[in-house]
C-alpha cells in the first residue's frame, strides 16, 4: 500500500511556485472561502473531499486542477498546430503617445453618467454583489465607487483614463510575450493583409 501511495504522490504535478504564491496571497487577503469556491468550480467532486478550512490541502488541490487544465490546453493547442497553419497577428500603436491620445478621445463616451445609470439598473435588476466579476472592469469599478460614495463623479473620467492606460500597457506587454505573434502598427493594415496573403499563399 505504501508503494501505491508513493507512486500516486510522484504522479502529481509539481508545484508552481508563482501559482502557489498567488494562491497564498489570495488566502491571506480573502480567506479560504473564495479559494474553496474556486475549487468547487474546478472540481466539485474533489471539493467535497476537502474541508473548506484545510488551507494546505485546498491550495494543493487547486494547483493540481489548474496544472491539469494547462496540460489539456497545451495538448489541444499542439493538436491544432499540427493540423492547421496558424497565423497570429497583433495590431497596436507603436507610438505610446498615439495610444494615449486615442484613449483620451474615447473615454468621455464610456465613463459618464450613462454608465453610472446603467450600472445602477444592473445592480437593482440582478442584485449584483460587490464581488461580482463585472465590477473588476475599469469603468464599471469606478462607476460602482461613485454609486457607493467613495469616488466623486467629477473624478471618474480622469481615473478611467489613467486606469485604461495602465490596462492597455499590460495588454501590450502580454501580447509582446506571445510566442509566434507577428506585430503590426495600426497604420500597417496593408502590410498585415499582404503578410496574411503570403502566409496563405493566395
């Protein structure tokens, strides 16, 4: 029986130190309930085998589930790559000043009293809790702060513009780390089209 147990232990995925650190951070910040709810979504059967307050087993179970998910995802992507010729393209402004200018022009149409009214109706009609994922979006988060009195409406646009700039920066950093992604500037649509045609041999 001990040999079987050892084989089971060795077959488990290795701990991802970054993921484990993140899970411990979530545990310290929000307590075990949110982690347990996450495990329920990942594997409800496994969740029934673990106490919601057994922090060590809870974190390890989530690590295993996410590791298996990533393995399945990588396997699926590998299968797709073997069957198809995948062309990956990323398009964004090379000049950060232009990106900021576009954001500043767009934000007034997004972060305004209409958004506040829209969110107010959503909260009333759907009984949204303050932990709902929609409230993590930059503009909805700020509109919610206006509704609960923690932010002045006159400050919302400025904070929305700043938050969107930060989000765009993170998105571009993420795109630049994307393997086999071909980058084009916003003004290089013709070049992007030609690249696609050549890749497809049209």
